[in-house]
């Protein structure tokens, strides 16, 4: 257990024994804050898991299949160009060639360059998940009550997301301990100010939970998720659908190459 | 380059690559993968129009011209439907058009090769051929005077000529007009050439066997050769057991070059890409007809409709009957190997057309179901 959460519990327990109404209210709000803090961390973890899984899957898809589509569309553009060159008076052929070239460029831009190393799928260890939860509880921007602290938390949270997606446990630990030992982590200006701060934090955290739910729902409805879900189901049955898709496009590429040879030979 | 996007107050902390999120950038490729994954065959089917139409015409861009009649309480209209856009439809109107009171009036339509022009005749219009410029979305004009509406209309590949075939026994004819488009002479009511009663045709007498005589009924399905220099037209002979003939004539004079007696009634005919042969369907069978020497050869598949690929030795065919199947079939036939492949169950198909570049085939049934054949690569 961290120093800060011990302090909060001690504060909450000692406040409960004190008779002042704002202090009793602060004790109740601190308990509520602790609960929403835990819930927010859990939701943030789930959303980040989903983002990271889909991001990694997207990279794999583009690496294995997307780049093949780019190669196929490039061949189709070349075939259309050869046909247009062979029939210079055919305006339709010219138009087909122009459309095919545009499509090839679009596909190439979408697929990106193929890297030498195949991207891996995302898998977080239990320790990574635990660390991420702690980070979200401690440094989530929506748990800040001052503008300067919030800005700092936003940067740190983005760094934490990056560390989580890349599976960098050391970096995640460093972000957490770095913030815990920073001067911004030290609080306290009396019960009244603490109460206002806690109420604001709870409100921000609740709003963020709603946002996360909406974002997660949107991701779950995306084509990317549907494709991944389909591939995961097939994988459970022993099928590697990503490879099957790549093989299908590779067949089309082979046919396109043969067609390009024929069209070129006819010139 | 990887960037960190700072959110507005209360916003989401999201990492993005470059200016555009990956999920957005790759959306089209993801959709393409999903479509390819779910595609079990190279055929897709989709409703083109509501109701039934005995006469439809398909363009090389996937536009269907049909008489839409089927919203209760509304008069039938000639309507263009776009197979690639469910919401794309356009009703055609001509000057002096009166609301059609009956459904299924005689009609005949044909698209030009590029899909830019449509020519047609409909019993609710004046008895003439009406021409529309679909690119310019305008009615170009009408020509010809018909006692009986044409049973078939055809465009020459360069859109310069329009041919119309009519039935009606001794008054039947095959006529050719200049379209008035693309530098052609202006439209006139009088045709450039006309073929009437085929005096070259032998009278068919089957009295001994079937107690009926085959008599000249008129001209039917008509198609120009790929180079536009010849025209092939079915010479229809009346009588259940009669044999139709095929007339090959020169354009624009309609002088007979060759003729051929088929076996049975010819339901469709198409020129092969090189123009040195055609394929016709008679009595539900497919035949190849070579011109030099004039020789017919039965192909090893049944078909009632067939359309040749614009450049490759392929046919897109439809047969309503197939052994061990209650349904009709669309399929592709490879004339190099005389084999059929890429079959698709389909009923009531009345028109088939290849796209201009030969990458797709469109087919449509009389009840408005459209079939699109789009192989990975041809």
C-alpha cells in the first residue's frame, strides 16, 4: 500500500471521529472518492487494453494483408495504364487508368510501409495490469483539482499509456514512483478546501467514466473490432484467418502479375 | 512520427500516429478485408427494383432501365436504377407522355456501349424510338414511325447507328437509323436501310410430322459486331417446332452477307470479341457459329442467354434449367476449354451485360433481382 492511500484512510478515519459537519462530510466524500478512483482505474485499464489490442491488431493486419492490397492495387493500376497506352483514343480506358492509379496511391498510403519485423499482438501481464491500475488511480488527470497538476498528469498519463501498450514495466513503475515523490502529491489546506477539492475530483472522475463507456462502446462497434473478433473466434478453432486472407490476396497478385505480363507482351 | 495529443479539460488522453488516427486511415482497407472474407463466391445479389418487368435493359455501368409500375396507385414509368447505389433512380419522361393505364405494355430498350445513351420504345409513348443522353440527363429526340413497336433495339458500338427489329409477319422488318450522335447524320424518320421479308429463307413445312407450318414471324434479337460493320439478327419463324434463322448483314446497307438456319427458336445471340464467330442459344442449348466456313458447333452447356466478354473468350450465361437443381443458374463459360465455372443460383434472369472493361458482369431478373459478378481478377 502506498504512503498516500494510507494517509487518506487515516485522514478519513480521524475525520469520522470529529464532530464538525464539514469534516464529517469530507470523511464521507473521501470514501466515495476512493471508490470512484478504483472504478475509474479499472475502466481506464479496460479501455486501454482494448485500444492497445486493436492498435496492435491493426498494425498486424496492415503488415500482413494491407501491404498486399497495396501491391495488388499497384499492379491493377499498371495494367490499366498499359491498356490505356495501347488504346490512346479510348477515353474510358484513360479514365479507368486514372481511377486505378488514384486507388493504388490511396491503398499505399493506408497500408504504410511494410516493416522488417512483423508486429506482435498485444498481451499485458498481470503485473502490468496492476501497475496500470495504480497509475490510473494516482495520476489520472480527471482526479486533479488544479490546472497545473492536471497538465502534468495528462502528460504522465499519456506516457503511461505508451508504456502499457509497449509492455514497458520499468517505465510504468518509474512514472508511478516519480509522481508519488513529486511536490504536487502533497496536499492539505484544511477540511473546507479539501472537501471542495474532493467533490470536484469525484465529479470529474464520474464524467470520465461516462466518456470511457462511450469510447469503449464505439470501439466495440468498429469494423476493426469486428474483424479482430472474427479472427479470434477462428483462432480458437485452430484457423489462422489473417494468413488465409493474405494468401487470398497473394493469389490475386499472382493473377494480376500474369495479366500484366500478357498486357505488356501485347504492346 | 509518434505524437501525444493533449486533450482539452476533461478530454481523453489518446496517442496517435501522425495527424490521422490509424483506425481512421485504415478503415477502407479493413472494410475491404471484411468484404473479401465474407465473400463466398464472385457473385453478389441485391434487389434492383420492386415488382415485375418483362423488359429490362442493363448498361455496362450497372444501370437498369425497367418499367416500374409497382407502387400501388401510381402509373408505370420508365425508370433507371443504379445497381451500385440503392438510392440512385431516375424516371424518364418524354414530351406528350400520357400516364400508362396498363401494366406490362410492350417495350424495348437498349443502352449504348458506353452506357451514355439509351434508346427505347414503349407503348405508353408515341410509336417511335426515343433517345436519351444519360450523361447530359436529357431527352435527345425521337424518330421512326412504327405500326408495331420494335421487339428489339440495338446500338452500334460507336453509337452512330440504331437498329430496330419488329415482328408482324409480312410487315416485319429490320431497320437502321443514324442516331444523330457523335457526328452521325441527324435523326430522321426514314431509315437508312431496311430488311423486310427474307426471300432467301426456305419455307418450313412440318405438316407431315406435326401438322403445322413454320411461317416468317419477324426479326428478333439483334446485335452489332464488335467493329460495327456487320449486324446479326434472329429471323423468327412461327410455330412450336419451327427453326429460327440468323441473318448476318452489312452495316449500314443491311445487305445479307450470310444466313444460317438454327435448330429451334433462338433466344439470344452474342458476337465473340474478335468478331469472327458468334454464340447463340436455341432451344436452351448454346452453339458457336463460325463464319469461315459457316459452321455451327454445339457447346457443352445449356444456356438461354449468353453475352460475350468484350476482350476475352468468355461468356456470361444463364440457364433456367439444370439437372438435379430446382433453380436456374448464372455461370461463366470459358470457350478455350469449353468449361463452365463460377456458378450462381438465379431465377428469371432476362438480361446479362459485361461492364465496358470486362471486369464485372451484371444480370437482372424479371422480378428485379440483380446479380453482380466481380471476380478477383480477369
